[in-house]
C-alpha cells in the first residue's frame, strides 16, 4: 500500500510537489526557506506554470481557512507575497487573480488577524508596478470591504484600532493601484468616492483615535490624514468634484458645519493637498453648496462661509478661477437673504425653520469677512471690477424701482445698504492703486458720494471710511487717528510724494464734487464724533496725497466755508455740531498751514488757536471731541479775532505766489436733483419728488392737471387692463396666422400690395420734402421768378475726386 502511495505521489505535477514542500509538518516552524527558493526558481524558469501555482496555493489556503489551521494560512500568504515580489512576467495577471481571490477569502473571515493579514498582503501587492495592464480586474469588493473595516466597532479597543488602520491602509493601497494605471477601474467614480471619502473622514473625526502604545507608530487620525492628502494630491482636474462632493455630504449628514473646527480642518487639508491650479474648483463646490443650503439654519450657513474664508486665505494661485464675480454674487446674495431672514425671523416658512437676530448677525459678519478674504487674493484690476460690481448691487437712493428686498421693506433696504457698504469697505482696505482715476472712476464715485447725503449716520460713516481707504496710498491714515491741534506735524513722519499728472486730472475732474459732499456731510445734524474724525482724516489725506497749489487753495476755502457754516444760526445744527465744525476747521487749518510752509499763514492760524484756548476753548477739538464735551449755552461771543480771517489768509497766500482768485469767491455748494433724491428716506418720498420735478407739475403752467391718487383700485385696474391687452394681442396674432393659412393667394397678394403702396406714397412725400429748395430770404414770389426744382442728392453728378 505504501508503495502505491509513493508511486502516486511521484506522478503528481512538479509545481504541486514544490508547493507542498514549502509547508512544514509543524506550522510554528514557519516557511521552509530552502524549498521556497526552489519554488521561486521554478516559477521564474517556467512562468507559464505561475497561474497553476497560484491556483493550487489558493486551493490549499481555502482548505486551511475552513479547517481553522491559521498557521498554514500565514505560510501560504507569505509564499504568495514572495512569488508576487519576484515574478514580473506577462503571465502574472493570472497569478494575481488567484492572489486576490485568497486576499478576499481572508478579508471575508471573522477573525481580525486574518483580515489584517489579508490587508497587509494587498498593500504589498499595491506597491508593485506591473509590466502589463489588466483590463478586467475589479476592486469593487476591496473598496467596500476596506471601507467597512474603517468603521469597525469591535469590542476590544486595541483590536478595533488595528482593524481600522488596516482598512485605511487598504484604501490607500486601492488608490495607489488604480490611480497609477489608466486602464484599471476608475477609482474616482462617484460610487467609489462615496465609500472611500466618508470612511477616511470618520477616522479623521473620531475622538477615540489614539493608537495602541508600543504597537502602532501613528494613530488612525494621523494615518487617515496622510492617506487623504495622498488621495487628493493624485486628483486630476475632472476628478475634483467627485472627491469634494462626499466631503460636503458627510459634513451635512453629521451636522459638522456648526462646530466649524472640523470642517475648517478638512478643507485646509484639501486646499493644501490638491494641485494649486485646481483650487478654484473647490471654491466653486463650496459656493454651490452654500446656495443649496440657503434655507438651512444660520449656524450651518455661517460654518460654510467660515470654511470659504479659510479656503480663500490658503489659495496660493491669487485667483478664484474664471468666475470671479460669481463668487461675490453668491456671497452678496447670502447677505440679502440673511437680512430677509433676520427681519422675518424664519429661514423657511414652510418648514418652520426659525432663526434669531444674533445668529443672522454672526452670519453677516462671516460673509463680510469672507468677501474681504477673497478680495485680498485678487490682483488690482480684478479688485476694481469687484468694487464696481458690489456698488452696482447696492440700492442707490433716489433710483426707482425700490431699494432692495420686497419682503423686508425700507428697513431691509437700509440694512442691505449697510451690509454691502461694509463688504465694499473690506474690498478697499488693502486696495492700492497709483492711478486715482482708475481707483475712483465716475461710475463708482458718483453713486458712492450719493450715500454721504443719507440721513442714516452709519451709512455716511461707512462711505467716509471707504473714501479714506481708497485715497490713502502711503498708510498715513493711522497718523490722523486723533482729531487734535498739532503744533509740529514733523512728529507724524508723513509719507508724501509729488502729485502725479493722473492725480491732478482726478482732482480737476472730481475735486469740486468731493468738496461739496464734504461740506454737505458737515451740515448733517445727526453727525457724531466719529464722523468729524473721519472728515478730518479725509481732508488730511487729500492734502497729503492729492494736493497741488490749486487744490490747497480749494481746501483752505472749504475750511473757511465750514467756519461760516458753524457761524450761521442754522436751526438744523445743534450747539454741539456747530462747535464740532469749528473745531474741525481749526484742526485742519492748523495742519494745512504747516504743510504749505508759508510762515505768515502759520502765524495767523497759530495766533487764532492760542486766542481760542484762552477765551473760547470749546471751539477747539480738545474740548469738544472728548467723552464729556464742554458745550456752551450759546455761541454769541464767537466773533472777531477768535475766527480765521479770509482776507488775511488770502493776502499772505497771494504774497507767496498762490492764485487766490478762487479764495475770494464764497463757497456756496449747490444741491442738485440727485442730492435731493439722496436725502429721501423712502420710495414714496422718491416718487413724490420725481413728480415734483416733472415739468408737467411746474408752477409756471396756467392749468395744472390734478395729481392722480394711486389707490388699490388703480393698481388693480392697471393689472386687469394689461391682462386684457395681452389677450387682445394674442387674438390679433391668431387671426393673422389664420388668414395666411386659409385665405386665397390673390387676397393675400392684394393685401400686401396695398400695404406696399401706402409705404411708397409715404416715402414719396418724404423725398418731396427733402429735395424741395430752401426758401429765398427775399421771397421768390415777389421777384416774379418761377421756383427751380433742386436736384436730388442721388441724381447729382460729382467729380471723381470727390467720390470715395
């Protein structure tokens, strides 16, 4: 019997005998290395047998797994790994199929050690660069299984950590294996990304991610971050969307936007990992997600906006892609929606999604901050476009239709104006342009200045801040922070450059408009300390940045006009406002006198200031622009030597070569129709003023038509009439079509002929009028001459030299 067995054994194929010989009698002895070397040599010598070796090893491994002989299972996997590392022939594809079948067997087992063993073998296989591609290999099972391992909930925490880390390494191996070869399965498809990305984020987020001491060198979170970075770093242009979409969905499903920190951490990893030229795709994905969550809670929207802000700061390319204005349009839209939600108290009336004022205010601040973050990444020319774009979105006073949201009403319009002006201020804060004509074009400056006449003090202050930010090109603003009398301006160490030709053109074109609006802003009765401080800073910056000799004279004339404004007993201005305007004028004249370096001018200003300090200190900033201003009961004593004298200033400036003709002309700013519109607070006021300006309502007309009362019935009738008109138009079109479809040809031809004849007759009349000779001054009839018919232009004969 033994002889027969021995004979049968000798008849077995050689590859089977070689495979059997690598297994020792006791599995604890491990792989028989000498026999393993023989098997490897045989596989290299006869590569056509490699697939059979793999199939036989797979058969043995399956049998050992079923019989729970795990020692032999480990030996079989070690042999497979060594054969895989050694053989790189064309027949390796068939061997790989057997290898992957065995790995699948291990991953399907219940034992954690077998799962980890199978994962380790797969990771080794993933690091091998195959010489020949495989067209039919599928990794769907491995993606699903490794993702499942990443979410392991095994009871023992140490084992659970090992299984999760094995799953992360397995996913990393799948990515490496498939991304490297275009003929492999496309791992970037949505079905795969929806499993891989949430599995990685789950381990990145899990607070219980500390690795086993002494067993692992890094925690699951650290390994996950490394794997996530590698995945994103390999993403091409067309794959960014599929990689980012699962991140957004994961943050939505687990309410992770509200905490902000994890969402910001995720997108920091994303922005630092992807290729820089693809950064704008991530921004677009976030913007689209923000739009999709327009009716979500304010905390969710604020979280998305916070992530956008961080992503914009990280973006190194200096551009937010080809759709720059789309970015700002989305953010401004969110501001408008937030204002509506704040006033109505609900994000979505159909789902009873309530919100609070505090939440919406936090969101609005986050959006404004994000607008500034995006603007800082843009080049100068794009930032100028953004400024014009935002200005176009602001409801400009006096322009019909209504100022903003129909839901919010006037208060909503005011809030939108404030929010958009704050956004504009964020864009202009770091805006530096050497050409003021480009920085403040008419299309931007005119609507901006119209807001200086609004009754809302917050809006006026924002406009002044925007002007200061744009005019200051040498960072001098902080040197004029405190409105006070400066005895020596050299301590300020001002940065002053010679006024360029473009600056001169700008002041020649827009200077008078700026002076007029500064004067009218000072005449507002609800201005406070911050307004006068901003006005002083603006005047000082005009003197430092844009002043030539002509501008200096204009500014001195404006300061003297402000003094006259404060002297006038205008009921609109309170005593505090009049004292504040006096103090503003004194502080500015003290500054500009030292900038002009005309000794006599400086002496006069200094003498008046010293006299005021003794007799009327409440006309100086030190007594007015403090927490408890010292306002007098009246300003009757303000006259004579405590005032700056226009004739004396004109004399000393004229003696120094300044052209003082304009200084001798009183400054009387005219309020235009646009200014009157700007002063209105509501749409009704605006419409009524427009009706007053209409020449039909002019008092010169003898007969005035009574103003039509616009009531609900009037509006209702207008709507009904428009509907009836549309129905009549549709009926008329239907009849025309029906005529051309059913009428005989002769009738249609006669109808068209009649129309053409009518047209020709009208043209003949026009030509007759155009070629009629002009009447003679003396009258042709009186001379008894017959009028000669003039030759039409198209019948005239011109010399060849006159014809082009």
